């Protein structure tokens, strides 16, 4: 077989799923899961190595079209095909999935309770998440989206904290309930206009939908993906889930799960429904600002370490919405970069939350304090990752947020007043971030010393395994911060193509909807003619 014809993406999806089915056959005489965790780690490394190899040998940065295309007839009676491919939008997130999941498997080393089921769920989730980013059939996308929910629910419900059942139930109700809108919108798009029924995303994107239909489909997708992103007010499941999750599950939630919402929002709402996006873009900008400020203020008020970082994640995902709404190459590029950057930074912070809890046995900030001298390595890692989260220059978060700011500020789709208000409010959120993160560091490592805590024998410093995990995450965080082109070149061609498509749709939109033209001429918020003249 020619190496170019090898089903790379299908292999990376099915390999961890098939490997997970063999876990019951692995002998575990001690009952602590040692051979099982090594098996899961090796499977994760192999799958990640295959992803990296396919990326470096088969992927063309300059090509904005789908690559590594694999298409097989599955259920022809339903028009259902196994169709997977990767482009500049999905490839960075597939790489992120392999990287974070492998590190999360290593982070799960201390797990000894039901290790077979735990690592089975981790590997099943691995394949499901890659499928979400790779499949090009709407119905298969929905199935992959649902498949990913089951492992997360069980990982929360079985290995979570005291309120794990509540958090797991809330998670599944929010995410599974909202995902029904994906199915409804997909069916409506497939049957629209008569003719052969197809769920192929490329074919669906070429259909000539009416504006009313686009708005309805866009609204359904926005609700479904807004819950996963999450967009306020559909965010409340996330702090509860993070509040009860274990460290490896934290890493998967923050590093990959939230990015599924941002990816799908760009892939389907923006790319497939460009006319409706012209209407919804101002609302996305406002929702992004609300996410940034509200979540930052809420994070500042949290006294639980897990919930503080959880709200910080919600705040940072607001920049993704702002970049999507910008109508500029720079803004959309910044949104994609922010997803990858936050995946790395969020995973590092939540891993440190788990490492800190293992030593202090508390998440309440008032019960901490004065542990900096006892755990200098943990303190150093916390400080470095927190500086990355608050967008210190030289870190990936700084580049991503700067690109979003400049991209939105230079957009010709909005009048000056609206842009100034949005940028000012988003900047307020940026100012709040170092306040709550640095005050958190002060309360954990400085402040009044808790003598009962600092005298505890379990208060040991970081182990080599923990240092290795954080080092692996910091290398790309700092590397992207110093040389962002190492990542942006992967998807630049794709984001340019997406922006060109949505900008071309605006003249058609104005012709269809005179009311929108009057709204644009009034320059209240949105100025479509400015784009139409380009």
C-alpha cells in the first residue's frame, strides 16, 4: 500500500477505541492497575506519534482544502458515509487532542480505583474527540459528539468528588440536551430543497438556503455549541464539573472539550451559514465581552481553587467569540490560536490544581497559605503557568489575545463607537485576570501560614512525573509565544478562505434583506456596505 493511501485519520480514531476493548484481557495481579496504565500510555503515545507523522509527511500548510480525505460508504440507505478529513481548522485541534490526552493518561498515574474502567473510558474518549474534529458527515459528527459525552459522564460520576452525581447529571443534561439541536439542524439542512439527501458537510455548505432558514439553523447550532464552549448563561455546568473532577479529567475538559464548541461554531455556523453569521456576529461580540468580564469577576469571587480556574477558562473562551465575530483574518486566526493556547494553559493549571489538592487535601483558599517554602517547585510551576494564563508577553496567551484585539479593532464591519466599547470592556477583563490569578498565588503560597498544613508530612514537593508533564505543556506555550508562526502557518490558508467566504456573502445578504441595509446605513452597530465595497 502506498503510504499516501494509508487511512491515517481512520486509524487514529479507531485504534484507541479498539485498544480500549482489549483492556479486560490485561492481567493485573496486584489489582492496582500498573500494567493497565502502562498499556494506556503506550497506546496514547502510538496514536499521537501517528498523528504527528501524518501531519509532517502528508499535510500541506498552504492548501486550505480538506486533506487526508477518506470516504467509505457506511449506510447508503440513509445517505450516511464514513467521511473524515483534516484542514487548517481541524488539524491543530487533532494534534492538541493527541498531546493533551497522552499527558492526561500520564497524569492519571495515581488512579487505583477501578483502573480497567478508567483507562477504558480515557481511550474511548480519545478516539471520540479526534472523530469530532475529523469527520465531514453531519450525522457521523453528531454520533461522535454524543459518544464523547458518555466517558465524561462516567469519569465524573465514578471518580469525582462529593457532589459527583450532581455534577455528572448536570453535565449530561446540559450537553446531551443541547446537542439535540445539532441533529435537528443537520436533518433540516440535509432535506432542504429536495433532491438527494446528503449529510456531507461540503455538499451542505454549497446549498442555497434562504436567509430565514440560515438564521434558524444558526440559532440551533449556536445554542448547542454555546453550551459546550461555554457561553454565558449556558455555562453553569462547567464550574460544577470542574469542581468535582479529578486532575486528568480536568485536563481533558479544559484542554479539549471546550475547544469542540469553538471548532464547531467556526466550521458550521461561520463557514456553512455565512449569511446568518452576518446577522449574529454583533451578538457574538457582545456575548464574548460578557464572557470575558462576567467570568473574570466571578472567578475573582471564588474561594474554591477549582472553581476559580474554571471561571477563568470561561473568561478566556470569550476571546474566541470575539475573534469569530471580527470579520478579519487576524481576528479569526487569533480565535483559533486562543483555542490551542487555552487548551495548553488550561490543562497545565488544572493539573497543578490536582497536584496541590493531593498534598493539601483542601481546595479552599482560606485553608491554604505559607506552602511556598515547603513546595518551591510546585510554586515555580504555578507561577509560570499563571503568568501564561494572564497573557504575559512571550507566552502563547499574549499573542492570541493581541491578535483578537487588533483583528477586531481593525475590522471594517463595525462602526467606531461599537468597536471602542467592545475593546474597552474586553480590556477590563484582561486587567481583571492578573488580579485574581496573582491574588490566588499569594493566598496559596504566601499569606498567613497554616501551621497544621505546613507541618503535614504529605506536603512534599513536585515529583519528576509532575515536572515532566508541566514541562511538556510549557514548551509549546513558550514556543508559540516567542514564534507564533510555528502554529499560525498551519491554519492561515484556511482562515483566509473562511473570511473571504463570509465577506463575499454580505452583498448577497443586503440584496435579500432591505431592512438589514437600512440598519447598516444607520451605522448603529453593523456596517455591511463597508464590506460590500471591498
